DNA sequence: CGATGTCAAGGAATC
DNA sequence: GATTCCTTGACATCG
C-alpha cells in the first residue's frame, strides 16, 4: 500500500508545486515541470511513492479568454515525457484532483463545457507524461443537490461528451453532503467510471448506513483489474466536522486499515500538514504507542 | 518588511 | 436577482 499527499510540500523548508504567477506574467507549464522534478527528488528522498499534482500544472491552460495559452501541452511535450520518465523511474503514482470549479454535471452549458475542457487537458497531460492507467483525475459529481437523480443524469450526459482518453483518466469520488457512495456507484454502473472512496466523506454522508468495510469493498470493485484502486483518508478537525485536521489520527487510521484487512489499495492522505502529516503518520505506525498512551506519542 | 486584498472559474444558502 | 460564504495559497499591493 502506498501513502500519498496532496500538492504542497512543506518539508525541507517548502518546495513550489507549480508556476503560480498571474496570467499577466505569462506563467508556463515548462516552469511547473521544473518544479515537479524538484518535488520528485523530495519524494524519493523520503520514500514517498504517491503524490497529487496540482490541477493547475499548466497555468490558465483552459482559460477561455487566453487562447494563446491553449498550446502549453504541445509546447512542452518533450519536457513532459522527461518528467513522466522520472516519475516512472521512481515508481511514484501521480494523480490530480480538479477543484470546485470543474463541474461536469452543471446545469449551465458553459460551465459543463469548461469542465470538459479541463478534463481533456488533464488527460492530455497524463498521456504526454506517458503514465500508466493508475494516473487518474479525481472529481466530485457536482451540484444540484435538490434533485439528485437529475444531477446524476446530467453527469452521465457530460461523461458521454468526453473523449475516450479523458474517460480513461476520470474517476469519481463520493462527497460529504450530496452524492454519497450509492450515488457514485450508480455512475459506475451507468458509465464504468471507477470510484474513489473517501472515508471521511462516507462518515459525513451515509444515508444508508453502509459499514465502512462494505462501502470500501464496493468502491474497490469498480476499478479495472490490474489497476490498483485508491482511497482518500483524512481526520476531521473535530469529531463530526467536515474540515480536515492538521494531521492524521494514527489510531483511527490503524483501525481503518484493520477494517480493510485483505483488501488492496493506495491511500491519498488529506491533511493540512501535507507531507509532514504523512511522515509523522508513518513514524507513529512504525512505533506503536505504549499501552494506555492514548495520544500516541513516540517514546521520548 | 509585514499586513492585507485579490485571484478565472461554481454552488448553496440567504435575502 | 444579488450578496456572502465556502476554502486555499500565494501573488500583488499598500502602508
């Protein structure tokens, strides 16, 4: 099982994840690729084999008012191939997670159009990187919580408008208030899209009371054979909260792994302390707390 | 230099 | 129909 973290590197004084300059400064994918080589070096030094890239690796690449930027992937094909080779050589699984503005099931045609553009770009990036089928772009179902069935229909309609290669890179995640596991399982039945199981979201939004192991097993079976599924794991800031804590609670995580015994998957950790949370969790799992020490402090 | 406002983008809740 | 929050980090600007 691989453990990964999202985007921002805090260790070693912090590393940039991509070219974050404003569009007026002409940011470019090439600069992001340079930043990513440094991130891969960091991951290798710390034996981290899974990483969520920023969804903005190609800055403003899908901005409708900036046609000059559309060609970034084509302009950097050689550099992308080099970056992908670097990641493959290190055995690092890469993914992206386009944010709240990418809404494939939007009621507004222009918004759905923009989502399709973005997902096509993510797929073009993964293909140019030369990454295997484990490199995927994760999205939520989107909006329309008042009428969930209609929202699911719109999602399928959006999915049907994607190219084969974009479909091949797309996976869908259960969210924490609207589209729960049964909803994304329906999308899987209708389109074949694999499901990323988010453990905290399931705890927040589980109308049918599906036990975590059963829910996890359902989601894992949506992945093609030969492609290792992945799940999202985070600790709530307070019990019942939807916000992520700084770190991962090692006891809760160990209990989750216990419940998941025998199942195979990678885990993307979502914690505000990012890579530092991952390193600390790994340390704490390797050094179990003394009996009765509920805080899980390593022996001083 | 430190503090503060702003950023391409959507949706839900509120009025 | 318009406004505010959600949630996030870092650029950009101002004092």
